[in-house]
C-alpha cells in the first residue's frame, strides 16, 4: 500500500542556476546538501511543506543525459501568489506559455514554466 508521495528526482546541468530558479524563483527552501563524496554527483534536497525535490548534479556531462531511465514530464507546485511567482521565475530565465496563467474551472490559476534544463514546472494557485 502506498503511504504517500516521497519526492521527485531531477538531473540538472547547472547546479547554481537550478538552485536560484527553485529557491529564489519558486521559493523552495534548501533542506539538505550532499557534496560530491567521490562518486561524481552532488545532491541537494529542496522543499516546501511535505513536498521535496531532489536535485542531482553530475560532474561528468555524459551522466546528465540518461534517456534509458525514463523521462520526467513535469513537477507541480502549489503557490500562494501566481503573479509574484511568475515574475520571480521569469527573472531567473523561465518562459511561460503565451496565455499563462489560465483560470481553471474551479477558479484557481495554473501556469507552466520552463526550468533551466527545459523541464516543465506546473504552478497552481488555489481559489
């Protein structure tokens, strides 16, 4: 039986750029940082509430591209102020769909940002 969601793991090409995007732009807090212990990977855990994003940065560029392991479509985050969040992310280089944010059937707002490595980041502001 599933007890709950644990986290999403994301491989990034530029650790500092991704940390600025997710911490400053999105507002996640840095929870844990595991420096490279000789395996060629640095890992940072970020989060908000009970949600966690685990970022992997491989020193070897060849290890950052791993299509055989599947593909992440997007991560999704609840935000408290859509306009302010979009502005901060845009300042960090994010792009959005032309009509974002869109109003959902329940009156909430939704937008999709493109992150530093082309990953899709869904933002939802509840009504």
